[in-house]
């Protein structure tokens, strides 16, 4: 069983960030961490990185930017690699899951956490207030918002982007178009709906412009189209009704637009978890995304541990100090000779911990050689090597990948 990562998290919004952190921030004393990859197509923080998104209560408001800054800082501190790319497909090939990206690469893992929100983001953030308008969540204000925007004539056209649910709003937008702008509706999603000649089906690949929006790159079935425009309206309500992030990415795995999960954020496919706006049955919000991400991260950790070690990890989040430990309490499980050490830390940190006598080992912590292979090559006792490796695990600088199927 070969795989690149223990866990791949798709989507770097609040749900994906907190999930990725939780797979590595295993607070239990001396716990075995996971190797985790995060893939995000746009800026980190997802929708929560946009102004307008606020974490609120009746008498308080917190700018999620503050929380997101801490989440991204932790991604960095925990040395979680981030790939900026678009995930185009996720496959569940038995034990190993495969994540395909737009650049043609395939990343494999024991578990995948889908945290793709309601829409794949591109570079919207760069053009907010610079020709890119978004409708506020909820339809209460939409008519007055549309009236204001459509009072002007936008040259060469106004592009309205939404999911397939935008079709329902298109007649209203056409009728309110008092400025006489040429309109172009971009419907994102797999379903083919409507037959209007002012409508294009495809996905936004990016927005362009110098200082202000000047056009949209759209991926269509016939290739990329570059369409100039004077302004863009992103109709967010349509995505809340029908998310587009799943279109093509996981529609081979789940057949509803939102993903159904249990209370551990586990989907119907073992080893595939989901968190945040992409999940079914909730009120899309920042706090829900963060808390679901945290649960998904911990559940994925437990799933991977069981796969590799053949036993459930201990339930304690912290080492219990006020009562006797039971006989079977595992801090770090017995580390089998077949496991392959896999680097998690930074080269300098690892070298410092290893010291001069063991410095050669840092070059071996790649995940290619098993513990017994490394020991045989250097003619050192396996038990001595395991002690050093256990020390690196305690410091969360390495983890292990299984060489062959689940160990028992
Ligand atoms: C304007 C606005 C105002 C809001 N106001 C509030 C508010 O006041 N209070 C509140 O609680 N919530 C608010 N929200 C909602 C809140 O921001 C979201 O509920 C929250 O961000 C959801 O987090 P998430 O991680 O599930 O998804 P997202 O934040 O959407 O993150 C998902 C990430 O996944 C990435 N992604 C998707 N598909 C792919 C793919 N195929 N490949 C690679 N990456 C992918 C996306 O680019 C995105 O970065 C607001 C949202 C908006 C847009």
C-alpha cells in the first residue's frame, strides 16, 4: 500500500484550515501526528477572508480575519505544506484515496477531508470593490442591490456569475436592466440549463484587470474563453442553494450537491470526511465551518492511526494525571520494523535533535525506506534506531507511513 500523505485536505477556508491543524496538533502526550497536505485554489481563508464576513453574536462582532490569521499562522508553525491548485477529481480506490489536480498531478492519501465550501474561489478578493460586486446572503436586499448596479450602462458588458440557481433570477435581472448594459450570465455547475444566447456554461478560472476588473477567464467545454467586461456581479445566494464546488470533483462519490456526514464528519465512504459549508443540513457560517473542521481533523487522525497501527488511538486529549493509567494505555504505539519514517519537521530542527552521531539519519526520513531497511544499511540495532525515531515522533518532527496494509 503506497501513498504520499496520511491526510489530504481540499479547501483552505476556515473549515479546511482548522481540519488540517487538528490532524497535526494532536494534543495527547507524545501522540503520533499525521502527514498532511492542504490544497487550495485561491487565497487562504476562503470566504472568511472577504470583508463582510463577520463572526457575530447579539452584542458582539469579531472580524474572522483575526481568527484566520491565527489559523494560517498555525498551518505554518505545524509545517503543513500547501499546494495552490484546483482539485478536479477525488477517487476512492479502496484503502488509498487519489486527489487529481488541474496541473495533472495525482496526490494519494489514506484519508481525504473535503472542505470546499459552496464555491471554488479564484482571485475574487483582488477585485472586491474594484468592479466585482457580490450580492449579500439572503434575498432581502437583492432587488435594491440590483437596481443600484443596473442603473448604469456597463461597457462592454456586465457579467453575472452564479450557480445553476441563477437561472431563476435571470429574468428579474434582465427586467431591472435600466442602464441598458449588455448582460452575460455565467452559470457554473455541471447541469445544463436554459438556452438563452446571453448565457455561458462553464467555470470562472480567474478575473483580470489593471487596478479594476476588465474581464473574466471562463473554462468552458470548448476551452478557456476570455471575456472583457465593465463589471461583474457574483450572485452568492445561488451557490448557497446549489453549491458548485462538487461539480466534477466528487460527483463520482456522492450524488447530492451537499455532502451528508455523521457527527464525526465521516461521509458514507470510509476515509472520506467533509466539513463546513459543503456539508448537508446546516446554516452556513464561520463558526460551523471552524468547529466541523476541527472534528473532521480529529476523526481523520483517528481513522489513519487505526489503519496504520491496527488499534484505536487513546481517547484522552491530554495525558490523565489524576488517576492510574490503564495497562493498555498507548502513548506512542509499538513502532513496527516495517513502518517508513516520514519527515514532518524542518531540516534544521531535525538536525539539531539528531545531533552529530545520528545526523546521517535526516537524509533517510523520506518515507521510502522501512525502519529495518535503514538499520540494515547502517548496521545498527533496530531497537536503537527506534528509540531515536520515537524521540522525533514525540517532538512531532516525523511520523510513519505503513509499508504494507494495516498493521496489527
Ligand atoms: C460576503 C460574505 C459574508 C459573510 N458573512 C458571514 C457572517 O457575517 N458570519 C458568518 O458566520 N458567516 C458569514 N459568511 C459565511 C462564511 O464566510 C462561510 O460560512 C465560511 O467561510 C465557510 O467556510 P468553509 O471553509 O466551509 O468554506 P469557504 O470559506 O468557502 O472555503 C472553501 C475553500 O475551498 C476552496 N476550494 C473549493 N473547491 C476547490 C477545489 N476544487 N480545489 C481547490 N480548492 C477548492 C475555495 O477556493 C475556498 O477557499 C459570509 C460569506 C460571504 C461570502
